[in-house]
C-alpha cells in the first residue's frame, strides 16, 4: 500500500489548517469541561461542588437542576430562593422536559409564589398531559389558591390514572368540605375505588354506619380483587374500634374470615392452627407447656374433639379463645361438652368477656377434674354497648405461672344460642 504525501505550499492553507486545529483543541477542552461538570454535578451531594459544576458548564441544564435540588435541602432562606432560580435556568435550557417544570412549580409553591407555581405546572401539564403526578401537583396548587373546582378536576384525573392518590384525595376533600359526604363524592368522583377510600375515612372518623353503608354498595368481585387491600384495612379499623358485626361482614366479603355468626368450628371438624389473624376462629397461644390439637380418639360428636395434654406436671396453660359476633341487649346460652382426666388444684372454666373491653360478663361453673363427657353451660345477657364477645379457657385458684396440672382434657361441640 502506497502512502500519499500532501504538501501545503499556500500560506492561506496553512493558516486555515492551523485554525481548524485550534478549534478542535478548544472543542475538546469544552467537551471535557462539560463532561467533567456534568459528571461532578450528578455525583455530588454538596452544594459547593454543584455550584462549581454549574459555573463550569452554565449551558448544561443538569448542573443547574442538581444545584437546585441540593439548595432546597439546606432549608436556608437564601438557598430556597437560589433553588428557584436554578430550576428556572434548568427549565429554560431544556424547555421540553416536563420534570424540570414540575419541580420548578413545586419550588415556587414552597417559596410562596403560587401564581408562578401554577404557570410552571401548567407548562408541565402541556408537556405531559396524562401524567398523574403533574395533575396532582397542579390540583393541590390550585386548591391553595381557592380554585376548588379547577383543582378537583385535576385531582380526579390524577386519581383515575394512579390509585395511590385516592386516599389522599379523599382526605383533602374531607378537609375542604368539612366532612360533607355529598360534596366529597362530587369532588373526588364516585368511582368504586374512591368510595372505598371514603369508607375507610369515615371509619377513622367513627361514622361506622355510613362507612359500612358505602362499602355494601361496592361490587362483590372487586372486594376480593382490586379493593381487597382497602377491605383488609377497613376490617382492621373496625376490629380496633370494637365494631365486630361490621368487621365480620367485611371479612367474609373479602375472604379474610369465615362465617362468624356463632362459634366457628365448634366441633373441631376443620383444621385448627396456632397462628391466625382471624379473631373469629380459634386462637391458640404458642408455647411448649401443653400439647393442643384435634384428636379422633375421643369425641362427643362428629369425628374429632380438641385435646389438651398437660403431661406429667405442667406449670401453666396455653390460652384458647375465640371472638363471636352477638347482638347488643340479647340473651344467650353458651354450651360445650368436655371430658377430663386431670390432677390439679386449679379451677378450670370458660369465661365470656366483652371483646372490646375485656370485662368478664359470665363464666361456666368450674369443670370437673375427672369425668366422662359432661355438659358445661353459662347464660348471659350482652351489654348494650358491645356487639362482640370472646370465650376463653382459664385456670383460677393458683399462680398462672406456677399452676401444676397433669393429665388430659378434651373439648367438643361448642355452641352459642340466642335464648330470646
């Protein structure tokens, strides 16, 4: 392969080549400075470094954007003002980037310039008209200016596009309209998800009847799918509030509980587990002090009973309990069958307590320590202020931590029947 040599005989050509070379060097230096400044800004967590990067590369929107973000974090008044200026520079250098206009709007809002915030956010909305985060930010800025109708128009769009905003939208509307449900619904929309959020909000405000009425209007299939998380939250809220009738109904609808009208699995024909979040089924405390579980060797009815085996000398008993929905003011008969072969000085019995308050309402007579299958019973009237009771197995007459019990006991056929 031959090599060609070019001779530059003209003075003008030499000058031109030198100029091109100089421009290339300048361009290389500029690119290097820009790249260094950009990289330094992106990686920096210090205002001083970001400020230097912005000075080195003043035409790079990223350096100004990073400087703005870091300036906001100092919470110094001068830095907050500087942050707005840097966001403005970044947006001016990259006017088609909606994120820059969004953050500029938020910065102006925090700095007290609500009209300026609205202008920036409307620019962001022009660039990203279907983005929920932009709609949400603009809606809240409009609210703070008293433009409620325009504000909730944007908020409804945000909620429709991203369900994560639903609860916040309901809370905001509740505050704006002072708990007027009709106005809240108009503001946030009448969608199933919005109504579900409103139900949880009403529960938190102790307006239980209204919350349950709204929840009952929602589609059953959605309660087990798209609204299940909200239903689980509502269920927990109602349990904490001591509203067991509403809680049990919602639990059944979203498959969190089984039927809780009466004692669940009173004959122990279904599996019994130690750990369960369903208070309307058997709750058995963990522990090694005694063995508890279904058995088919002794039973009063059906195929199984519940065996409590205390071994040679157990010093404590594991709690067995279940919460049951009842009607306030109504009288009930609580019954169970038991068989025992025990040695103990403790008095063993079943108590009925208020599920909400823990106050003992009634109890069976002490159970015989040695017997074939026998019936234990207690009659009680539910106080007017509760709709749930808890039955539990207890030992009395000795120190619970040092209560010696040996032998076995079996339980079967629990029932709770209304007597009037």
